């Protein structure tokens, strides 16, 4: 088979590494990819939003399966564009990717189908949002409706902060058109867990759990980022929590989408909060998490291509998902200054230490080759070092040991990824 992957981050590198393990695949392309992905796939300089060029490439190269890694093209309808050309593609259509693309849509869906989530109101104009705040309880959570690089959520402790937040989202358009509508919702407390799943329109099969660390600095301080590291499984995701979510959240979401005429095929990523009153949905994503994929996929025993084809063909009920009985930790090596301002173009040393290893991986996020063919930094998140271990403590020790093999100027990482497990 010939496979095309669309995207350019650590998540797409992890997907490519899984696809490369499939005995059925003999050629992988990635658009646009990055320098690390280029070691196992042929990178083609086509942007993820260039739908016409992507479908033309897939036809010309006789691609058997295209996998969309990123949210923007999914929400923009890339799957519809591929299907219109008769091409096989893994991911939700535009009318289903709205589950991630509009928070107001997903909140209304959960309310209509009694899926547990925070209480909320949706707003189309700033004045009614500001009026609503006068009677609200604090802290309160403001969310821009559309995609905002994971940054469109503001947690406000006071009325003044919240008013300022509404103005910046809806009037100043801090997150662009994502802020044409907004959700204001109840603040919840508890542990956060990410559960990713494969969906074929009717059947849903969940993967092993994971947890992300979104803040830039140790101790969950500093600004929100795309994710500074992950671990899998989450020790807080117990059999009891799983039973509740299987009964009230996962299948209910898939059935709700089908009932709305928005059959969902692809990945649903459930962002959950384990509150005192039970698990609640924080958010849905319509794709693998980044860097959740970097700890979940290396532990999956199945052939990823077979699972994805089963989703496309509506026969996921015949697949048994299997995960290794171990743990994985991913530590993101970033450029100092991320997520605000950082320099790029520094040489990366030590990558060869990962060659041929099965217990640890160095997934590239922001790298490129310079004119001399050397790997250099090319983004805020540069690399994701993932290691496995018999349990989380061992995986964490292994990941931090491997993170030391890599060296580049302005290298920055958190030192407490997976530390929550020490509190157990
Ligand atoms: P989201 O992009 O919706 O996942 O939100 C980003 C982050 O904001 C989440 O990972 C939570 O840490 C936090 N958050 C979102 N919604 C709430 C809520 N209702 N209560 C408390 N924290 C929240
Ligand atoms: N790591 C969070 C996300 O991918 O949305």
C-alpha cells in the first residue's frame, strides 16, 4: 500500500512510525512533514490546507490511504474533498469534524443527548455575554467557539477579568473568527484525562488513556502551550471511571452524531475531567492528540492501517484493540521562550542515539534540514522524546535519561512530566 499522511508535527511523526510498522505498507508520503518524518517517509511540500494539490498528488501517486492528522484541514472539509475524487481517506467529514470545530455545537449536542459536561450558555454577541456575567458565579470559563490552536480558553476569577475576556474574544477578536461566538461555562475541578478512540460511524473502540501537561513551566505554572509532555496510561483512569464513560459518554457521543445526520468516522479524542460528581466532558477533538499520540501509539499492538481501514469500511466491531501492558512518557524538548518568542535554526546533536531502538523514540515536531543536511531547530516544540517502561516511574526515568542524549542551544523542557504519579 501507498499511504499519505497530512500534517507536520510530532503527532504525524508518531502516526508515520506506526504506519511504517504495517507489513502492508511499502511507501509513505507526508505533506508537508518535517525533517524527522523525512527519515521514514517522503515529504512533499504541500500545505495541509491546499486541498486541491493534496487530492491531485494522491491521484497522481496512486495513494491507497490518506490519513489526516491535523484539525484545521478536517474542520475545513479535506475529507469531503478526497471523497469527492473517489480517494480513500481516514478522518471525519466536515459535518462531523464540527464536533471539534465548534464548541457551541458540541455543548448543544451534549445537552440534547444528556452527555455529562459543565453547565453553559452560548453567545453570539458581546452585550448579552457581558450581561450574563453580572449574575454568574466565579471562577468562570470563557471559550472561543472555533479553532484557536488550543489557546481559546480563558479561566476568569473575577467579574472584571471575565468582562475583559469577553471583550478580547468577541470585540478585539484575539482568536480571530473563532471568537464570533463563544461559550461561557461552569468552572470544574478535578484530574484531567485524555481518552482517544477509533470510530466507524456506529462502533467506538477506546485506546489506552493518557494525560497531557499543557502549561509551559514546572508545577503547571506559566502559559498554556500545545502540550509539554504526556504519560500513558493515567493511573486516575480506573476501571470504574472507564465503565461510567463507556456507558454515558463514548457510545452516546457516536450515537448522537449519527442521530444528527453527522456520522463520525475517524478519531474522537475525549478531554475528560474527573470531578467529584463523576467524569465530565471538557472538550472533544476530531483527531489524535499531540503529544498524546506519542505515548499512545507506541503502546498499540494492532496494525494501525488495519484499524483505520476497518473504520472507513464500518467494520470496527470485528477489531480487538490491544495495548502493551506497560507505560510510556513523552517529554517535549522545546525552544526556550516557547510559546511566546523563541529563536530557531540551532543544530541538534544526539539524534543518532535513538536509531534502531524499540523502547524509546525521538519524534520530531519543529525540525528541518539546513543547507548542509544537518538537523536544526525550526519551531517552539522541537522534539518529543518518548520512552517506555514496565510502569510509569520506569518510563519516566527512561524518558528523562533519553532527553539528556539530545542537545541544542536554548533547549528547554519541563522536569515534572508524569510527576502526578508520585502523589499516588
Ligand atoms: P479545552 O481547550 O476546552 O480543553 O480547554 C483547555 C483547558 O482549559 C483544559 O485542558 C482545562 O484545563 C481548562 N478547562 C476547560 N474547560 C474547563 C472547565 N469547564 N473548568 C475548568 N477548567 C476548564
Ligand atoms: N494535547 C492536546 C491536544 O492535542 O489538543
